[in-house]
């Protein structure tokens, strides 16, 4: 049975270390269109980590995404593509 890839929109919460709400919003806006890094060394690359570290953990990145996300829907205009093995 074939496997298809379909682009979907994902909603997530970003946690950002910043000195003010204004700075946090600036950093959040700069995250747009960044790649997401999965911390399990799966071979995917990017510069926004999905992180479940506690807020008091010194290893918490300056900007990260919560691992709890919601699929918002299929990306407008997305078409199924047969996945290559």
C-alpha cells in the first residue's frame, strides 16, 4: 500500500527567554518560516528545537516549541505526494 505525504499546518506554543514582552514578541516573529529541530537526532535539521525541559532547567533553549501541538488542517493548496522509500 503506498504512503502519501501531505503538508499540514501545525499550531504550537513557543517559550521564549526575553527581557520584556516586546522582545519576546520580536523573537517570536523571527521564528516564522524556520525549520524545526527534533531533539532525537533523527537526521532532521533546523534551528527551533521542540523541547520538554522545565522552565527552571538551565539547558532550556532561548527559543523553543512545546512538544504539545495541534494539527490545524491541511495546508491550502496541498496535494498528496507519494512518499519515496
